[in-house]
C-alpha cells in the first residue's frame, strides 16, 4: 500500500470516528498489542473505552486515543477461571 493510500485510509477512518464521536481502536493495533502482564491477546471494550486482558483480569484505559499499557494504570476486573 502506498503512502497516499495509507493517508487516505487514515483520513476516512478519522472522519468515521468523528462522525460517531467514538475514537475506537484501530483493528491493526489490536493485532500487535498484547497484555504486558500475560502476553495474551486483548479485546476492545467500546463501552468502557478499554483494552481488556481476560487472562490477567485487567482492563487498560485508552486516553485521548492512546492505550495506556501500564499495570499500575489498569483496572482489576478479576481473573477469568
């Protein structure tokens, strides 16, 4: 994909986000981010605007569109059994 195509795709994504008022999470970001505690996959909780690690029982906040992947900033949601 060329730089121009990437820019166009990014602009379209930003336009959609501003229309809905929800910045959301880029699916490509979810493909590369992992839980810093367990190294397991994360899921996006749109309602809470958090990245959730079910394995660790933690929810990492997203602030101003930036995931805060620090254990001290994560909310404890209880480990899944």
